[in-house]
C-alpha cells in the first residue's frame, strides 16, 4: 500500500492541505477561504470553528482527489499564522470568543505603554518589541474583556493558545495542548535563548502559565488523531511550526545567511542566523525558526503586514479586478506606473519601520491615472516592501546573498517576480512547489515518524521551477526606490492615538 503525507497550512485568509506521495511530489491540494471579521476599525478576527471545519474539509478533499484511504496517511504536519490567538473551554473545546488575528490593532496603546516601561527587557529577552502584532497583548485583552475568562482560568477550566495549539488540541480531542518554539517566539512571552515561557513577561502581561500550551520541538509526535473526529483513523500529529518558517525550512535555507521570502496575505522574509540569538539594530525581530532534536535555529524576521491582502482589496473592495490573476495582466498592460505609488499600510507598517499608526496611502494620482496603473502600483508596493527588509537583513546579519528564494500564492505573478528581481538586483528563484508552508510542515512530521534521517534531507525535495534575473538599470532602480521612500515617509503617524 502506498504511503502519503499531509501538510496543512492554516493561513490568514484560508486553510490549505497538501497530499504528498512517497517521492515527495504534491499529488493533490485544496484551499478553503474563511471569513475576515472586522467588528471595529483596526479590529480583525477569525471564527475558529469555521477554520476547524475548513481543515477537515480540505483533508477530505485531497484524499478524494488522490483516491486514497485515511489509513494510507503516515503523518500530519501543521503550520499556522503565528500570532493569531484565542481562548477555549477545556471541557467542550468551544471558543470563548473569536480568534484575534495578528493584524488586529485593538491593543496598540497598551503595547505602547509596555514599550515605555519594559522595552529593553522585552527586546533582550524575547527578541521582539512591544507591538500589538504579537500574541501577548491579545491574550491579555481576551482575559480582561471576555466575561468570566479570568475566573475560568483560575478554576482550570480555560485553555489559551495560538491557532496551532487549538487545532492540535481538536485533532487529538484534548490529548495534546502544545506549541513549538517558532510560534511561541511570536507571543512576547518566550525567553528566546532558553526556549521557555518567561515568568517575568507572564507577570507583566498578567497571563497565568497554567493556561498556556507546552513548548516542544517543531518535529515530534504530539499525539494521534481521534478516530471519532478524523475519518476513523489514528494518525500521528507530528509537527507544528509558524507558516513562513515552515516555508524557510522547505526552501532548504539551512545555513546561516540563507534567505527567503514567503508571499501571502502578508509578506515574510527570513535569514538564517544559526544556533545563536542575534538582535537587530535596525528594526528586525529575532525569532526561533524551528527546533529539531532539542536544537533551536534562529532567524531574523522582516514582516510586511499587507501583500496579497492588497490584491484582495483591489478585487473585493474596489472591484478594480475580478480575480487575483487579472492583476498580472493589467500591470503588464500599464505604461509604467504613471508616477503612482501605493503604501498599503492598512494595519500600520511592520519591519523595518514599526509604525502602528501609519495608514494606507496612494500618491501621485492625476487626471490621467488609469486602473492599470493603480493595479501596477499595488503590485510594486509588495516588492518595494520586500526590498526594504532585504537591505536591513544584509546590514544586521553581515551576510550578502546571491539569490532570493520565494514561495506562496503570489509568486505565480510573473510581473511581481520580475519587478522583485529588478529591485533586489539579484536572481529570484521560484520552486516547483509554491505552497512551501504546508510542504515544510509535512516534512517535519515525516521526519518525526522516521521517514527521514535528518533535517538536511529536505535538500533532496527542493526543485527549481523558474528563475527571474534582474533587468532594471541601476539609475532607474535608484529613482524608483527614492520615490517609494518619499511616499512611505508621508503615510507615517497618520492615525492619532485615542487618549
């Protein structure tokens, strides 16, 4: 009987399942989008029950596509959004409230207060900065604002976690309450060097350790699926990792200086730092990339809040395009960008600016501006943001890179990838498998159950599909970047904090 492996990417806009065969070729894939909930300006939520249903539906679909039985699945690996977090009832598994998404800004002012009081400690201990982006302030809000939450926590009736912890708990019917260091390092609560919850940060945030998941390796058998909830089979759930870091692993970025960018709702760039913690001086955060056999690998993280989400905005809100794929055609049809620059700071600016109060801005519009130029400016904004992070990566790591590996849904956009190579001045490599997040999670799970000998074996799985070489002149590149940076400065500090 042939063996198969499943990787599940629980992302910001949807859930994707990959079915992978013994040759590590993807034989089936399924994505199901879920609703983005915006109760108030700056608030972003997800319904965890909708996500759970989507996970099961995706797995059912890929098994049907592959014409396989559940008993043929060797292992399941899961990657997750990172900072999106929630509370749930220990007995019933029912969420107490929607999950607060990493984009959510309701705790921005509280994060500012934390930064003023404890900024240095947070930076030196967690590798992060005080920002509403991270889970810690969100957990605090949930405990303080959901009726009865703190009382349930005291009584031992409450569980808390990022979405990986919740989904693993559901898959195992409560058999495992667990997370990995890559995800825990995005909470504001992890001692990055020790790989453990930090008691002082828990005290500062007033979060009881008892409700948090155990921190374990990224590749380990956490438990087994409950046959009553997972297609009648008991299958090892054997990996958990943050989405973009799963992609970094799948891209075989295993050596210090290896760099990659994952394009999705947001855009996330990582450079491998090896086994020691290094702190950035220029706005990057330091995270744990993964932990295998008790050995942690660290990375610089350059996060862009809005990437593919800007394309969705064109489609769903402005209705300038009817599909994401149409953006490539329209951008190529435009006669340049017409001097239009778009800074998609819908939820502020992440690295390297870290401005919670920046807001989206389109500038350079004239009476002659066309729909095509607006679409082109939107695609260009993604590449500009990646460029900015890449320069800081070089500076703070001391490493030069000769190519950028990329993955995620938007890399199928040829215009975007060519413009990215033009700005970076280096080749951009697109792999055969572009959904590298779920692929990396599947590999880690297979490693945990003995299908691979070491993490180095991922190199055998990586295959190049296409390479984009830089074509833009140095003078044009310098001019375009100068105009972009002028636009970025104008959108900063737009939102006025409420007192």
